[in-house]
């Protein structure tokens, strides 16, 4: 009894599932047929195109269409090239700008380095010239670097990197390349010295024209040109005549603050007044007094009025021709 009921249930389920299996089979067959139809259409279209492409009429039609569309194609090609050219140009300009900035920076660095090397070269040449000069002088000297300068409207003062500890004393004469007179020490410390240049408006030196032996007072003035005044009007002066220190000695052991024969400069111009008993000459120093970097200090020449003794640390004392300049920063 139980076996017959189970068989009946199985047959009932089979009848129920049979329509679903039929539906699935029909759907699969329909998909396969669609694929074959699409494949056939594509194959037929390909064969048709292949056949038409070899047809003279189709070839002529293609040529006609190509000819008709050639202006548009050319225009599009030109636009594409133009756009491509613009992009390339912008890229190249940007690259050139970066390269130009790099070259400008490199040029600035090289210019600064060249300027530094030029300054070092000038200093070396000046030092070499001073060393050669030192071997020819009859005086004992101390080489000193210029560590500072005061160049106002009225003052021309340089600071030296040597002082009393190196044997320098107040009143010592300072010379430069070629034996050119620069000035005289006016302020002093153990490790520094300040010298008033002959271009200072308070400086006065008795000069002598080498060719005529005419003498006069050489004073500094604004602009750097030296003025030699109170020259006898009967003396003949010529442009280019050399002027040196006169080194005049007076009685009683008093002599010029500057030794004889130091080069002051050469005559640039002469001012004569027919009604005056004196004439004036304008002198150019043989060195640029505002650009001196190294000097020699004569330490064994004694001239002028004796300077009162002072302690090594004392930076005061009378100047040869005027007041005291200010001490350099950091000086004792």
C-alpha cells in the first residue's frame, strides 16, 4: 500500500516539472538561433563589402567621396597640426624658460665668483708690489691690511689691521703701491691704527715739483683731487709734472713729518692769475686712495713735532693737521 502511494507521488512531480524543462530548452535554442543569425548577417555583409570594394563603380564612388571630404580632412589635419604645434611650442617655451632661469642663476654665480677672483687678484698684485717696494726702501716698514674706511664729505680715514703691538706709532707715515704717499697714523691701539689720508680736507703736505723744484702746500678737497696752493707764480709748471714730498728740514732738529721723495701725484691742471703772486696746481694721486686694500707703514722715520708719549692702549693723541677720527667698532 505504501509503495503504491510513493510511486504515485513521483509521477505527479515529474508531470509538474516537465513544462519547466521544455521552457528552458526552448529559450536555449532561441539564443543559439539568434547568434547564428547575427553571424550569418555579418558574414553576408562582409562578403558584400568585399565584392563592392572591387567594383569599379564603388571605387569611383569612394574616390568621389574622398575628394569631396578632402578639404574637411585637410582642415582637420591643419587644426590638429596647429594644436599640436601650439602644445609643442608651449612645452618648449616652458623648457626654455626653466633653462634660461638656470642659466641666469649660473651666470650670476659666475659673475660673483669672477668679481671675487678679480678682487683677490688685485689684492695679490698690490701685495706683490708692496713686497717689491719694501725691499727697495731705506726705511723699516710694517705691512698692514685696510680693514675699514671712512669716506664722508669731509673725512678720508682708513683703518689698518695692525697697531702698536706690531711696532706702529702715532705719526708714522703710510705709503702704498709705487711708494705713493697715502697719509699718516693719527689714532692707535694695540691691534689697529687709523690714518688720515692726504685727500682729507684737514691734511696738509709740503710738496715739490720734481722738474722745477717749486714747492707748495698740498691739501685735500671734496672730490678726491689734491690741490697744491701757494706756488710762486714765477715757477713754470707743466701738465704731467710729478709732485713728491719736499721733506724740508728746519733748524732745531725739526723736520717735515714726511720723508723726502715720496710720490704724491702728477699735475692735472694749473690755475694762474696774472695779478696774483702765487698759482695753484691740481694733482691726481698715482693710486686710488679710496680703493687701497694694503699699505706699508714706515716705523723708523721720525719727523715733525714730537708726539707726547702714551700707553700702548691709548688711542688718543694730537693729529698732524686736525681732530681725531672716531675709533673703529670693537677697538679698545
